[in-house]
C-alpha cells in the first residue's frame, strides 16, 4: 500500500477503536467486555504496525528527495532501479531530437521506455518515464476539488466489474439489499432473506491532451518542463472534475447531475429568479443522507457567493433566531473555505451559473467511485506542425467514474428520500 492507503487504513482502525469506547461509554461507562478488549487490543497492534509502515514510507520518500539526479552524460542504458531521466523536460527534449533527426540521434534511454507495438511512430510513441507520469497523475487527482474527494479505484485492465449492494430502502427486509434480523420474541417462524447485488461497470475511457513546443522551447528543457508540469495537471484536473459533475457517461465518466442518484430540491413558492434562500439551504441539507454529512461539502459557482452572505435563520414572524449568520465567510475562523451548515463551500467553475440547476450542489464525493488505469502516456510527432517548426506532444489518461448509488434512498421512517448528492431546482 502507498502512504495514502496506509493513512486511510489507520483512520479506519482508529474509528473502530473509538466505536468500541463509545459503546461502553453509552452504557453508563461500563468496563469493556472480554471480546471488546480483545478486539480493541488487536486493533491497537494493527495501528502500531501501520504507524511503522507509514514511518518507513516517509523515510523512503525523504531518501528519494535527497538522492542526486541521475547523470545524463552517459548514453548507456540506466541500471536497474535508477531513474533514467533527471527531469521530464530532459526526456521530452530527447523525444524531439529523435524525431527531428529521423532516429539518427536517439537516446538509448528512450528505447528502454518503449512499450509494446510503439516502435513505429505512426502507431505510438515514447512513454513518459513512470516517475514523471506518476507525478502528473497525482497532481491531476490532488488538484481537483471533486476528484481529490472521490473514492479512487486503481484498475489493472480496461474494464472493471464490481458487485454493489442493491439497497434502495431502509425498511425491514430491504436494508443491505435484503438482510433482515429478528428479535427472538417477534416471530415463531423466521423468514430467510437473500441479499441483492447489482453490477457496476467501470471502463477506462481516454482523456487526451495536446500541446505544441517551439524549437526555442525545446532548447530549454527546464522551461518546457515547468510548462508541462503546470498546464497538463491543471487541464486534466478541470476535465476530470467537470466529468464527475456533468459527465454524460458516454465515452466519459457519468456525472452526478446526470445520474439517477441525484436528488433535486424544489425552489420556494414565489421565489425570485436567481436567488438562494435560507429555506433552500435547510431543505437541501435535510435531504443529505445522515451518514454522508461528515464528508459532504458544498460546491458552488462563484455567481452564487453573494447570495450566501445575507442568509440567516428566521422563524415564521421574520425574527432572527440567533445573532450569527448562516454563512461564515472564508478566513473568519482561519478556515480556507466559507462554511455553510458548518460544511465547506468550494467555488468551482464546473457548477452552473446562478439560477440554473447545478449552481449549488451538496455532495459527498466519497460516494463517487473514480477508476484510474496505469500512468500517463505521452506520444509525440514532428509532422503535425512541421511548417511552423513545432513538436506536438500528446498526453493520455485513462479513467472512468460513477456514483455508487443508483437512486435516492427511502429511509425506514420519514416522508422524504435521501441521497449523498443534492442539487437545487432552477430559479431562472
């Protein structure tokens, strides 16, 4: 497991330990039972081992940062375990030299990075070295306001099939897709139940980016590297986030707004166009699935922001119930984002403009699965823009995603359905 997975595993173990302590405290602060004590101790041992694994991972990261860059003076192939390139810019410059001289000046390190069926320029190209591709991939998913909050699923093939619990209702006999438990005195004859599952299919769709580099840029590897490392993570991040929210599901991820899981909240009676009211916010929050509230966040178009400052809780007579505002602006409590119902409010370009459905979204992105296959592939060609003396570079990322929910959930008790994905109806 990588460091992020180790940290997630540790958090899960700690939550389980807290749950045991909470259960004991909820019953008059009783002592732990023998079974609880054994489970707690086992979890503690696992957490201590994870701490060691995390420390080892951090040690290796620190050593890699301190390691000197690989020398590029020699044309020999790199030894096993050594990085073949000192930088991404150095590698891209070597790619350009290969095509410009029609293969007469081919760095042997490029040949070491060739993939299957990619030795013919018309059928492929050179792969970005894994250490550089991983850096771009990581930045792409980390920069994204939505993608960084999703459940990320690595893929080893182009198509991933998963079984998901088919749960649309929390009524007895339907929880967890059909699991039911009985109290001993409830019935003489118990009815057996069978859990239901549904198939989820994740297909690695291609996200492709193109850029051109002039001969002058190619002569300066560091400048080209700085451009690539800034531009492509930002562009790929934008497109992935846009697909998570608005994707059609055809050749791209299925977006939250186009899925059956989204729950749209009606506007107020006689609500003015292009407004957001306190009632809108309270109604949206009340329909957020309770277990998702801990990891939920508001995503808004910046056009919505001025509508949030005046919001306040009121009773039917119009008197303010408390002196503080409903919306807390960024920086008020040292927080990076504004807070609404104590949840972060994150402005993103992918949300629709004010008054349109999708201008304000309350979402628990942990309930969205984002599949990603392999690293970032890079192809290059000198022929695309030969007359202008430019080299064309093409980058490709393979990813897919969809909500884990197929539709809103009917609670055991309550008049309204619930969902981890809430939007507000249009107020145009």
